[in-house]
């Protein structure tokens, strides 16, 4: 038996995705083949399936939190519901009293793959985004002390503010990008991606050995030193030097 399913979704005049699936059934087994077309990569946050984050990828940041410098990437995930865009606030979860900012370069995947070699890794990159990894530090510390996952500390709604999509051509050398973040006009973080322990090609190759990368996925590549707490009504401004800036207000969930 063969079934066909076609779905589509539009935002304004932009077609986000069109999916056609074919289900082949024979006895007790079935196979499903899907093709995706006409996705708008510049709005990856609307349809991307996962956010893969790299922890402790800057030695000075690992040291400031009294963590060992890793010998291989430290990975964790955020769901797509973590995305928030300018114009909407970052919401402090009710269960934390110590929410930290972490400014990061995000890598937007344009071509999926598994076990991607480092030499071909950048062919899978569509572009970039300036991102924040908002972290409930008190909850993270508690989870770490108990040997538990960091999900509550990292994956809550609005924990991943993102800028507009930055085409790949606008950042010809992602290994030499200057990032900064201010809170209420006071500089808190300033660093360069040249300080990363693991390069972007290495991360793409490493991650894809364990997790298949798909079009629209976002990789957060780690944060430089200077992370600190934010409070309700704080104004956060962040930027990639000469490329993009963004601003977010911090509010508390009712």
C-alpha cells in the first residue's frame, strides 16, 4: 500500500516548508521517505528541529566557573521552543534566582549529514546567528552536584535569544569573530572565536558522529569569559563586531 501526504506552511509571503512523504507497507514492515523543499533558511528558528550547544569551549570561561578544561566537546541540547526573537522578552523561570547571560556564535546548518569529515564541514554551513545561551546557574550547579542533566538550567522557554540570520559570506572567517555583550550599557563579555578550544569544523564533524545534523539545526559554539547574573528589567545588548547587534529585555514569568 502506498500513501502520500503533502503539507505546507506559510509565514507572510515566505514558504517555510513543503513536505511530501511516501509510506510503503509490506506485511508488518513499513518504510517512509520524505523530501523537504523550499525552506527559508533565513527563518531557521521557525522550523529548525534542534539546537545543539557546546559547553566550556573557551578555556577562560571554564576556569571562571571552576570547571576543568575539556579534552573533548561537552554537548547539551535545547528544544526549538527555547528560541526568542527581538521584540519579545527573555523570561526568567520561576525556579531560578541566578540567571546568567552567555553570548555565542551560532552556526546554522544548511545541508544535513552524518559522520561529516572536518575537511568538508564548512560545506554544510548556510550561515550564522548571534545567540545567547541563557542559563539558570543555580539550577545548573545543583544538577551538576547531583550528577543530573542540565535540562532545567538550559532548555527553558526563551533560553535561546537569536539575531537575524547572517549569510555565510558575511563572516568569511568564523574562527576570528569578535563577540561582545553589555548589560544596561556596561560591558560584561568580550571575546574572539579564535579563543575556542574546538573549531567549528571540528565541532560539526564531532557532533555529526553522534547526532545526524539536519538543515535548519543550530550549533551554539560556546561563550567567552565574563558571564554574570541578570535581573528583571535589565536590558541586554550583544553584537558581532561590524556584523550584527541585538537587544533584549529581561522580564519575569507571571
